[in-house]
C-alpha cells in the first residue's frame, strides 16, 4: 500500500511533507523518551494521522511475512474465521489481513481510542465495501470460529488484560505480533503458560510445549523479518532516520483446534559471523544449544544463503561433531 493512496483518507490533512515528518518525529519521541505521555497522541487527530501515514504502512507487511513461518493449512483455516483485531489502532492488521484476499469471515476492531476508531473507519471505507464492526470493547456474540490477533497491543495492555480478553472472546486461534523487546518477553511467557494450560497448542515459535529454556537466562526469544517498503514510505523513513526494513518482533501463534508437528529446531539468535563459520543459538528438545556451521563445507551460494538467515527460522540439521561449547552441524533444510 502506497502513502499517496492513504493520504486522502487521513483524518488530518498535512500541509506538506515537512509537516508530516515533524508529526512523525513527535510520535517517535513519545515512543522512546516520553513513554509516560504515550497515550496523549491518541486524542490528537494530527498525530493519529501521522502514525497512520508512517507506522501503519511500515507495519502492514509484517503480517504477510509472519504467516510465511506458519503451516499453510492453518493459514487457510484462519480465512474461514471472523477476524478480531485487538488494540486495532487505525486498523493496520485488519487491512493487512484483508489484503491477503479470500477472507470469508467478518472483521472486528477493538480500539479504546475514539480518534483511532474514526481513522480506522475512514481507511476501511476508503478501500473496502464490507461492513466493519468497531467498538472500545468486545460486546458482540457470534457462533463462527474466531481468529484473534494482538498487533502491538498485548505489549501495551499487559499480560493480565490480554488474558482477560482471551477468556472473554474465547478464540479458536490466537496470533501475537509484538515488539521484539526484552521488557515484553516475561509478559509473553505468562500468556504462553495460560494458553498452554487452556489446551491451546503452540504453533510458533516453540518446537515444544514445555517450559521455555530462555526463561532461565537473562535473555529473551524474539525474531526478525526483513521487508521491502514501498519507495514512497522508504523515502519518508530515510528522511525520518528510521530503519523500517529489518524489524525485530515477538511472534507467537496458538490454536485450540489445529494440530501440527512442529519443527524440532528453531533459530533464536544469530551470533556475529566469523571468517570461518556461522554460529547460531538453537532451541532444540526444550533446551538451548549453540551450533557451528563451517564455511569450508559450503558452496558460495550456501554461504550467501546462510548469511541472510534471521532469528525465527526453522531448520533441520545433521550433527557432525559434539564439542565442549557447541555442536558442529551440517544444515539440511531451512524454512
């Protein structure tokens, strides 16, 4: 989606590109240095419009990239469900989900900010004819299966409120696309424990349903995606001095009705590449292991491929040699 396409559907009309950039910088300041005032922008149409123009556009590609990690059968099943965008903001992930096509369920947005709901409705009506259900809370009753998506919202509301929403909505499927921060990770673990106790299966990222081995360390599990932004938004990103191509995320997916065989090895950290090898941290059989892949055993194309692999990928490997601090392996397959 292009910046020029959404500008007519913003609740505030910017006088110039410089005016837009100034508003983006104000929001960024609240996100980084004025966290205690972060909610202030939700009442300001100018800042909500700036958030939409920049962050909505750079966040929309996340959903399609994240779904590439998921079982195709599960993604197809989700398209039969009603879609619930929790903490929807201007409807970022509603639009992203709708853009994937052949969605047969209804769309629901839960957003407490009236200004954000107004912005979300303007965007939806600007691009789609289907009815959009909006509210500040979940107050609908329906019988269809539900797909609940937390898009940068569990991080804001906290694990207790996120769990309350899960209990009230009672979805068949839940997907989290949250900031890849150390601060959020303990909250995600509490939500994970609750879902596992409620008989949800974890589809991603965990290759197991046991206790998270990362919880024993002063560390956190997160993923990265690399996306190509539209030329218009890439220009704005450069002017605002913000990298929106390589994005850290915390991604978790759960289902109560879909079962699958998870990959046994998940890449959770890529260490600095050396002249002779790649070194990765892997979650395998409910524990963390350090893998080493020697470059001398690889072709030039394989070296290039492994050099671009990011945390979050699943893989299959063959053990070549077990050493004191790591396992030397051969990579069989990467997804």
